[in-house]
C-alpha cells in the first residue's frame, strides 16, 4: 500500500504546497492472523460504544436532559480509538472539547461519562465539568479544553514533565485543523521541537473549522507540512481503517518514547453531525455527507471483520453487549443524584503532578 511516510526533520527545497503528498485511502490487506482479527474486534467494540453513547447523548440533549454545548464524535471514532490503542495505559492524553470519544477510548466508563453530561454527582468531575471538560485521573485523560488551540502548550508542558522525570511516558495531543492557525499551536509545537519532547500532535482534520471549509480557513491544505518549519517529523493519512491509524500512530509514539522526538500527524476524517448540537450544518450538501458516509470507519471495520471470518453471531453478541452497556449508562445518569454544596468545598490537590 502506498503510504505517506514520516518526512525527514530537515525541510527540503522541494517542500512546496504543490508537492504535498496526498493521504492514502487504499484499503489494508484482508488476510491477517487471528490475533489481528481479535484486535480489530476489540477496536470495533470501542468505536461502536462511542457511536452509541454519542447517539444517546444527542437524544438526551434533544430531550433537555443535557445542557450547555455538546460536540459529538460521530464519524471520527477511528482516530481516537486507533491512536489511543498505540499507547501504554499510563501515557497521557490531552484533547479538545470534542472529547467524549477520546475519554471512552482512554478508559473512562460510559456511566461516568454519561453522568457527567447529565451534570450528576456520579460523573467523572461530579457534574461540574460537563461535556467539554472531561477528566479522568485514573486513566491519565487530562481533559478536554474549550479554548481552541489553548490546550496545545499545556500538552507540551505535560510532555516536558515526563522528560524531566524520565518516566518514559508519551503524551498525545488532539486538536482540529482550526487550531493550526491559533498562536497556541505554534507555541506548543515550537517548544516541543526545541526541547525534543515525547509528544505526538494529532490534527483531526474533519474539513470544517466549525462551519468554515478548509479552502476558506487555511492557505495550505496539508497540515502536516507545518512540521517542516519546526524541523519535526510528520505523517498524513485518512482514518478509514482503525488498524491503520493504530499502526501509523504507533510509529510516532515509538519515536517519542525511544528518542524523545515529537511528531505532527494529520489524520483526515469527517464528522457526520454539525459542529455541535446547535449547528444544523447547512454549509454542506447532503450529497457531500452521503459520500463521506460511504467511508464510515465503523461500517468498514464491521465489513472487514466479516471478510476476515469473524462470525456474524459474534458481532451480534458484541453489539448487544455494547447496547446493554450504553442503556445502563443512560439509566445510571438519569437516576444519579445532583451535586450538592459538599462538592464545592475546597480539597487538597493530589493530582498527577503533585509533589
């Protein structure tokens, strides 16, 4: 398969926009050992759980049970699931406000997540963080952040702490293509390259910065080429195949862990819903949406499982199990208590960076 391999750190004279490599859409080979079949089944389960939790979150929002903003991850599941599958459990993740799928992939329970969306005391932040600020200390999910691009320097700081302590951990930092034009992106990436930090920057390019298409928001469509200005490794590909995402991010993670060098990875994806639940997404046509849905990574993973000999009955059992988990999470959130004054009492900080 033709791949866009990580580029040399030193920019070349031929690194012009017209020469930018196109991310590959070619499907991966279907003949895999059974261990890979089981791996794909595990990743498919995670993606399917994210899809169902997000669909139920949308339902809860429409019913007035969830307030504030709600940014869904539907269509982008392969990015978060594949990338986080390449990590060790104690590695760190920092992401944007589109954080539900990332949190689930990092290990947060559906119950804890849904309760947080409902603003309940049993949520991951006792109902005080809400949709855009999911945090899970146990699984080193260090938060969703509401300021576009503002979390990127914070992620560089997390990676700096890992290097300073020589703890062997890698940080993944997720952001959208809209953040690439924000000062925080350049500050974080510049320092990571200068200090050789163990971090992987992942641009989830879903083609729309809120409602603005790429052609109107960026002078250079190939986000990965930004790495050339900082002497950083780069990669670029489509997120059609969750196993391919895991493979490509694993290469960047290995560089970070073994050599303490950062990588900028652009993963082309597409969100099937609006920017948030308040966005009717009228800036794109139904035909465009239909064309992208043909490459739904969730459906592709399911089809590949069948082609690889994974029995329909096993897939049905897996999906039924996810459905039960999702409905249990909704029931848990609805029946959980509201946070009271006790949760506002000051406590001693004993977080992951406490001395």
